[in-house]
C-alpha cells in the first residue's frame, strides 16, 4: 500500500489519479475537522467506536478511514484503525507537533479559492480577488494565518534564532510578524533582545498572545499598520521579513526593502525566510511548487535567489547570501546593510 | 524530481503536501483546458512559443509548466519543455489514447462537487445532491460522462469482449450503456452479435454515434428510459451492467438484478465491470478509493466481491465469479443464470 499515487510509465492511471488528487486534500481536512486522529489516539479503534465518538455515520467513517489508510495517515489491522507515525506526530491534537490547524488556512476559500478559475488565472498571469482580499487592511485571513500556521513555523523560527540571535543586546524588527514566532524565538534565545512586531492591529493580538505565552511580553512591542505606510523607527540590528516578499512584484519589494535598509543600524542585517526555488524552478519541490499558490494572487511569486538578491541589491544592501533551513522546506536570504 | 509527493517517516511535509494535493488536479485540468500538451507536442518548447500559442501570459504559462514538470507530465530541459511518455500517450489530442476529456467529467461540479461538504457527507454517510442530480431523468451529466469517459473505457470494453463475445449468434443487453462501448465491442468482435443499448434517450444519442463509427449500427438498437422502469424484453444471452451497481444500495441493486435475471436466456450470463475493493477495502488502491467518490452520492458505494455476489445470489443467479481486467483497475463480476 503506498501513501501517494504511484505513476507507472505510460499508464492511463496516472491521469485518473491526478484528476482525483483533490480528494486527498478533502479527506485529510475532513479527518482533521472531525477530530478523527485524536479520537483514534485516545483508544477508539473499531469503526463503531470511532463513528460513535466523532458523531458520524458508520459508513462515512469507514470510507474516510479506509481512504486515509491508503494515503498513509492511518494503518488498518484487520477491522481496527491505528495512527501512523506521521498522524501520531502531527494530527493528534494532544501532540506538541500538532499541525492540523494548517488545514483551516491552506484550504480556506481565501487561499484554495485563489486557484478556482485556474485557466483564467494562467491566461492573465495572476488572480483578481473579488475584494482584493489578501491585501486589504486588517483582512481576517491573516488572523487565521497567524493562528493556523503557527505550529508549522515553530521549527524554522527556532533554526533562525539559533543562527542569528547571539547574546549581545539587539533591537529587532519583525515585519509582517503574523503569529510573531520568528521574533519571539529571538527573544527566547537572547535575553538582551528587544523585539518590535509589525502587522495589522488584529493580527498583532495573536503575536502578543504568543509573546506572553513565551514569557517575553516585556520585551515585545508592536507597530500596527501596513509595512508600506508606517514608520519603522531606526537602529535595528536585525530586520525579519518572513514570507512577505512573495506577495508582491519586484518593484514593490524593492521599495519595501529600501525602507528596511534605512531602518537598520550600520552593521544591521535583513533576514527573509521564503520559498526559494532553484534557478531551474522545478526544485526543491516544495519551494518551487509554491509559485502555483502565489500565481493565484495579483502579483505574487516564489522568487529565485538570484531575483531576491537583485531586489535586496537595488534596495541598497551591499551583499546577500542564501542559507538552508533543512529539514524545513524554506530557505533564507540574509542581506547585509 | 519525483512525480508525486514523497512522504518521509514523521515529516510535517506530508501533511502540507496532502493539503495542497488538490493543486495537482487543478493544474492538470488547466493544462488540458488550455491545450498545453498538444501545443508542446506540435513543436512549441520555449515559454514564449507555448504562451503565444495557448494565448496565455508568460508568467502563468511558466508556473503551470514548471508545476506540471514536478508532477510528472512535462520534462524540462534547460528552458525548454517536452512531453513525458505519459503526456505524449494520453494528453496530446492527436494521440489515439487521448484521455484529456476525463477532466470534464471527473472535475465537473456534478462529480467533484459531491465532496464539497465532505465533513457533512461523512456525518450523514452519503450526499444529498441539491436536485438529486445524478439520478434525475435525462440528466445532462450522463451525456458528459458518455462523451468524456469513453476513451478510458476502450481498453476494458475490448478485454471483456475478447473474453465473452465468442462467435455464435448472441443477443446482448447493455444496461446503462452510456457511451455504448461495452456492447459495441461485442458487436465488433462477433458479427453474429445483436446489441440492445439501454439508457436515457439523450445519452443513447452518444451510444448510437459510437455504434455508427464502429460500423455496427445495423446490429445496434436501443431502449430509452430508466433501467428500473422499462421492459427489457427476454432471451438475452448476455446482460452487461457496467458501472451501474455502485450508484445504489444493495436492495435496489437486487431488484434490478432480478429484472436482469428474468430477461436472460436459460444459459445467460450477467457481466458487471465495477470498482471492486478486496475484503480489506484498502486494496487494490484505485478500486478501494472509489468508495470516497461514491460516498458523495445518496446511497452508492464501491462494493466488495462478497457483497456483489450476495446481491446476484439474492436476485436468483446460481453462481458468480470475479475476473481481473489487468492492467485496467476495475474487475468483473460474471454471474450465471
């Protein structure tokens, strides 16, 4: 039993499987929404026990559990269902690595809906959201993002803070802070770090909650508003620009990075965790595939390192470098004032 | 570069990949709708040439081609895109094996839309189509089915006719004929075969077209209407019931099979090509996964052989057997009067 469609050379099945691949997303989201994985982890293994506990029909539960078995998120032993290592680690709500909330954001109408009229989007080269959704001030989707995607961002935030937090007193600006985890990781690793989170005012509520949970609220302050409009202040040792540049065209990014450059202290650095495809644009796979998601936005893209380096250079930075975040799929641009 | 998401043990990436898997379906359908594969097969390999020919933006074309490269339907050499063996065989409109039309049916609102409210569907154990779509008389989706899915059905129709057509004069009833290919294959293989196709009157137009194309129109007649209501006639040597039983509950199927039994000659057989999961219901994968698609219907399912055997038995058939259609994913129930 494989956990993904196994194409064979010249098999018509691969066309059929790919046209049905959307069912994988739909089934996993249903399993998460019904709290199926936690229910099984709590000791419910028979169809009847699971169905009763998740308040679903036995037939629907059977079809869902069998499907999730085939795509690798459950194991079936006789008539009993068990979690796999993946679902135990990431889909049991009691697990510290629980990632189920991601489904709320990644499959929301605001995100998945961007690709609904894919053929038109490809014709035009970008999406035309009905209400310019993603970029509207204080759009609630970014609160959803901050809440839903935070668990996924723990690992890269930790990796980046380990690389750059140091032990000297620093002043850090976290642009499009979202959940705030990137800046907060610096504050946790370096007791001399003072962090300023910038985002829409409603999103900053989530960042402040997370700063309080991490015990760093006294060193966490905020600037509400659009990164393109508000004053950043000055003298920052580090400016984080996490997952922000992929929403805009290069000219817009250069304008923003010019502001970042001006806000940095003389030895300051900017750090941008991003999906960064190689120059071939078909590897690494998760970074390169992200360009499809961004095509649904009006002007976004997953930029190569060469493209990002040029934007930072045009904004005044003297040199840049790329760092890996392995095993996390994203990579970093680190750019020096 | 792999052509499917490669999960690793306990990698959070597998959750992310599965929640994004719907993009594979969307991207392949867009490539088919834009005639991308035929365009490349005709000798357009650079982004500019392809984009111009499919009348799309270069950016959108780039993102789509790179994505299709990553999921195995294109190959990228430097800046040029080529077809893979799969796309050359099944996605170039000029290929005799072209299957691109499948996207029209499999991703139509009438089919993919069934799984839209998946969590509710699982709770209830079945879908509640707003207008009882699939089962409404003369619903246009079955005309779409007959036109779109025919290419996929050439192979199994051929395999079944080779097994059972023989050379003696026979009278054959094809219930839910659709495209008509199953019955037509018998007529092609056996000049003494007379075929009666039964389906909605609008769907039978497609079957009649296909019978004419195959040069067997003089031995092809039709019965328009619902298989549950119309008279079948009597004395058939063979009754085909292709991909029909999975729409209904067992009791309804037994009623239908009782009518089939009565219409057969004393030595007659019924043949039902179906998605038939093993008793474990998680293999073979394509047969077993079909239960997810059918869960979206009010009462359908992918039945195991044991379940189908029981339905045929209760309808009066003396014995049944299962036959493989390898390499095609479906299997056959053959049942003897």
